[in-house]
């Protein structure tokens, strides 16, 4: 069995050195305290400096200078956070306190409401957020979620927050353009309707031909908000969001293809001829009623309806099946706050959701393929691989109590119970093998339940600094596809379904917040039992199974410093190790191996310059580093690290007019943002070279 040295000793020394080195940089008065307000932890405004959680944020000023095309553009300066834009499309995968992966270890929120059902998790879920239309702040709560969040809030909870309506006229319109026929228009306007009602309308349209062949994208979205102050104790917020998007689909490249021309699509001519695309529609309507019962008790009720479709050709499979799916969800987020006379607070609530999905998977063309193992298979046009309906219901009550012991120490204790139920209605006949290695299950029902406690503390060292700790358990449900879309052969053992994962997070952190200096450092360990992984049997078929135990541990440091009135800087760094503690696949013991797509080092940095001699000019140089990592779980070969630089700027031409410009990959670095060894072959996903974008914003 292989073993790896723990990274904990080095990070602990690094935290200590950083705290000692940074604290005495300058003398500060008490009024130099800076507060960062977040809402993700409890759906209420809270100062992040006093919470026993690790939260990274991107504020409105950074979002303004980013003018991002994809959410990855505005998350590079968060320690340990990677959100990859896949093939230049709206899609993404995520790596936060985990290797880069496509699995449901993350909870994606828009204005604190889930963007998707955990039973039908899609790794592209953030494409349904309002990032391209209206984003005021992005918050990433790392590690196990608080008691407000259930399945999926394992490695991180990502919340995209949009602006609220104003009771005065305010708005802007932006036009942006760039290389490869990139064009985007954004409109936002808010005003009052009456003394107690206000509205906001936001809309956007984006087109981009992509730098690789067959990677064009097209997206439109509208976001509407209405605010009604019903007396002094009641407020009603209504929100409607809808989007539609189409992405052309490319594929990975072989080594020879990458070296010959990294801009090619990687698609076989017969596949490119059918013009593979991903089409997705999204809509959500929600109402948020906040009511204060008395001086001590307040309640929040958020009923919502959500609809999404996801139709695509799976270009990562050699026979490129066509998938049509839709999910309709109805839910309620109910929460109460009880403030006690002794200064403590109790949070209580329940989350309810019912989702219904439809899935149809068919063969779009007749094609004969030769396996790398030898032999050939003919896939016949029109053949149905899946035709099913799945219903999912969830009930999750929770309770949390926050209290203090003295003036400096605050404690937090809570627990959440999640009860979930699945119901499969399979329109295809039950069979062990449909002729293409797929198993069809009879209609069935499955249920899961979990109990997840949360404990945390925060100790204030001074008005400027403090440290915190937390011990939290969370869970990850097997998705509907993991339960019911099984392969033949070894997957026969999974007819009863896979078990849900459980994870335990232990975290210690330190924060220093002053006007010219902020510093946060966290050291964590997350153990996952019964990890759901994709395994491969002796015949080369893949299937989902519980794989024993994985461990994820490391350090995250974020620091920002104002060097002078015109120069400031920010640094984000993480050092981590992600390994299999117990994992055997097809007779191969990977216990002790490092997981693939898991760099030990990731870093981001920026340097801001706002010269006083040129009023209205802001320039920013960004650095993004992604370390080397193993390309497979056998740890047979490493992928190269890469470091990119980006230059961004804005200039206020007039009080109501701003010019934006940015150059990504400033030094035209040739790099691969993701590579792997799969089925004995190398796969390369090339990154885009130097590219330029610019735009103009008019605001009122």
C-alpha cells in the first residue's frame, strides 16, 4: 500500500508565519475595522469576520472590472477555488477542497435559493445563475454547509447574489465585444412604483463563436424583481428568472490532434456532420415573505417553482447518444429566528421539495466503432437507451443555536435531518443487458435519511482579529442517474442502488481585518466515507459504486493590502492533498494514491493601480496558477502546471460613461487546462490563447 506524507505540518507553520509577518505592517485605530457582509451562512446579513465558517467573496467592484464572460473570470482570486469553463461554452466543472470533478459535492445557489435539485445534480448548474446578467456579489462557503443546507453542500456552497430594487431611478446599459465575434449586451434598471413598492429589470444577450471549432454559444436571460414593504414588520420579495442557451459541442483532443492544431473540435467527421449542440432552458419563480412576529421572533417563507431542460449530444462518448431531459420542482424554504433575552439566538426551519424528471436517451445515427480491446459494435439510429420518469421528494428540518460565553467567545451548535425518497417509472422492459451493456431496472422506490450535526466557535482576539473552528458533518445523495442508469456486468451488484456518502469536516481558521490589511487563513481536513466514484470493470465498462474512503486536507490563505492610496494587492493560495484512503477497483488497489485532477498548489494574485494623476483610471494585473496533478488514479503520469496573466482596466470617460478593456492570457501561454488518461488514452482540453475584449457602459 502506498502512503503519502501529510501536508498539515507545513501549512500550520505557514499560517503562523503569515499571522506574525502581516500583523505589525502598520498601526491602526479602532475605527479602521472593515466589515464584509455575507448572507450565505444563514440567509441573513451577517459580518463574515465573526462566523465560524470560511467564506470567500467577490464584491461588486471586482465584478465591475471583470466584466466576465464566464463565472470563472470572477472566482480566480478565491483560495482553493477553481471553476473551469469547459471548451469555451456555458458549461463548467468545479474543484473546491476537492479535485476537479463533475460530481455533486457543491450546492449552487442564486440569491440563496438552490439552482437545481440535488437528486438531479448537473455539474453545469452555475450556468443557470444570473452571473452574465446581474451579479452584485459571489460568495463561496467552503467545506460542509451550515444547517440551512443539505445534500450536496459537502465541499462548498456557491451563492450568486443579484442587486435588489431601489426606490429611485438607477440603471445601466453595457455593450461588450471581443475576439472570435464575442458580443454581449446587458441592461439593468430599477425604480419605485410607489412609496412602498419598487422593481428591477435586468436582461442580457450573449453571442460568441468560440476560439475552437464548433464551440459557439448563444445565451439570453431576463431577471425581474419586485419589492413590497407591507408595513413596518412585513416585506415581500418576488423574483422571476428565465434563460435560454445553446452551446455547440466539441470534444477532447488526442495528443497528436493537440500538437497539430489545438483549435480543432476533436469530433469525428460523422459526428460533426450532425452538428452536436447543448440546448438548455431555465425558469424560476420565487416569493420571499419576511415577517417580524414580535421583538424576538421573525419568520421567512420562500416558496419557489423551478423548471429546466438539458438536451445534448454526449460528445465525450464515442457513439454520441442524444439526451433529452427536463426537471420540474416545487419547494419551500421556511426559517425562523428567535432572539432570546440573554443575547443568544435560535434558528429553526424546514426545507421541502418535490421534483419530477423525464429522461430520454436515443442513438442519433448508425455508426460502427472498434473498441481499443478489439472487436466492433454497431449502434443503430433510433435505439432507446433510457426512457424513464423519476419523482423525488425531500423533507429536511433543522435547528441551530448561537450563544456566547463571555464577551469574546461565541458558540454555534446545530443539526439537520434529511429524508429523501425516489420513485422510478421505467418505460423500457426490465433486462440485464439491452444489447449495448445497459441494465434496465423494474419500477422501484428507494429512500435515504441522514442526520448531520454542526458545531462551531469563534474567539475574538481583538476588534481586529479572531480565530474560529468547526466540526461539521454533511451528506451527498446518489443522483437519480447513479441509482438507476446502470451498466451490465459488474454493475449487477448495484441493483439495490448505491449508498449516500457522508463527510466530516474539521477546520481551524484565523482572520485579521483592518482598513489597509485583511488576512484569512484556514486549515481543514475532510473525510468522505462511502465515496461515490466512477469505476471501470474488466471489460472496460464504467459504473457507479461506493469506494471506501477519501481524505481531503490542506491550507487556504487570502490576504489583501493597501500599499498606498493608488496601489493595492491581493493574494490567494492553497496547498492541499486529496487521496484515496480505501479504494479498490477491478483488483487494483489505489489506497494511498492521490486522486486525479488534484494539484497540490493553486494560487491567484492581483495588483491594482489607480493613479491619482489620471482620475477615473483603474488597472489590474491578475495571475492565475494551477499546479501539476496526476492524470489518472493509478498515478502513472502527471499533467503540467500552468500560470496565466490577465490585464484588466476601466476608465471613466464621463460621470455617466465608463470604458472597459481586458486581455486574457496576456503572454499568450499555450496550456492545457485539463488532461487525463482514460481508457488507456490521453485526452487534452486546450486553453485559449491571448484574447482581447472591450466594452462601454452608460449608467444613470
